[in-house]
C-alpha cells in the first residue's frame, strides 16, 4: 500500500502550471522536521477542488502517495521522487485534519480507532 500523511510548513509559495491536457498542477514544497533535521518534500497536487490559499510558512497536512517519475532533460534521463497529493488542508483546521487522517487510516485497512479489520 502506498499511502502518505505529511505535516509541515510550506517553504515556498505554491506554483500553478497548466498542463497540455488542460489539468492544473500545483507544486508545493513542504519542509518537515525529522530526527536528522528538516527535510524538504516536493508535493504535486493535480486539479485541486479550489485554488489553494496557502502561502510560504503556512503549516499544512497532505494525504497522498509517493511517486518516482522519470523525465528527459538536456543532460539525459533524470528522476524525481515526490508526493502526489489527494488532499491538502491547513494544519490549524483540526476537524479537517482529523477527517484526512481518518480517510488515510481507512485506506490502510484499519478503523480510525487503530483496530485492524480482518479481510
């Protein structure tokens, strides 16, 4: 199962880009503290339901999946590992964060109280 819940601060303002398909890609850079220091995680959010109203420094919670994509550049084939967001909410919106975490937990096959369901 590929499921990520990430909490951190935006280290730059979100950037929008319209793709040839007509989809809109929002790129976010999330910095999150770890035991080894702060890590910066690139996040791609395709066609969010509304225009994100986040700015640099805002604390957010992201639900999504890890993806590694390959692309060609002038120097050859390169890759990038990123989180593809399903939803992004402000960390201060406690109820929204609780629902986000509940959806992530349910996706993993566990009840919100932590009990694992048998299949």
